[in-house]
C-alpha cells in the first residue's frame, strides 16, 4: 500500500513538472465548431477538456459557447480562476474560438444545439450569465469554480438539457 501511494505521488509530480508549461501549450481551435461565417443558424455548444497539469487526471474544465442567428462569431462564457489573482472577475465573456484547446488538452463536445428555438435559449443563457452569483469568487475545491458556472446555467435553463461529466468537480456547488 505504501509503495503504491509513493508511486502515485511520484507519477503526479512527474506529470505536473513535464512539458514547457501552460504558456506554450496549444490554444488553437480543435476544428469541432462550425464556421460561423458559413453557418447562419444559431448554435450553442458546451465543451470540457482535461484541466491543466496533474489535475487533468481527475478533473475537467468546462465552458459554454453561443452564436446567435446570423452572428459572425461565437461568445464564450467561462470561469477562469487565475483572473481573481489579477483583481478581475473570474467569469469571462468574450468573442473567441469556441473549441480552443484548454492549454494543450483537446476539448470534448458535451452539448450541441442548433436551429429553431436556440436563439431563445441563448437569451436565457445570457440572463443566467448576468445573474451568476459567484462572478468574483473561485475555489478549486469544492467550488465555486469553472464547473460550477455551467452547472449554474443548466439549473437556470433546464430546457438546455446540459449534463456535465462526473469529472466536472465543483459542479455540485451550484445545487
């Protein structure tokens, strides 16, 4: 038992110290999201990717991307903890690539909604974003964190039908 624990701890240390660091990790598009210029329909997509470093063994980071009808770009909503250390709100809303690698981790598409009724869902998502109660707070565990945010949106907009994976640690904080 002790040897197994030591092996696990050594493995986590090696994984956490490998690579060039988050500054050089890929943040390019994974090629999952439709091109907004050639897709006039409204789109909602929710993504998850392994958390940075050794945390990725246990947890994912999740975010929401929306594109209203005829929009030429996506708006990405996510919570990023390091923003708090800079005195910024942890909730980020920006025009961005919806399917970016999360610092080297390829995103997985959790939800994809398009077409009729989606613009109305986007409006409800925007309202939920505005009323998110932990815009200035971040705690890795138990929350509120990056997974608390999409869980909160899912509770506010149940017709979205969003279910987060078990590795979305902190999603229960929204309950």
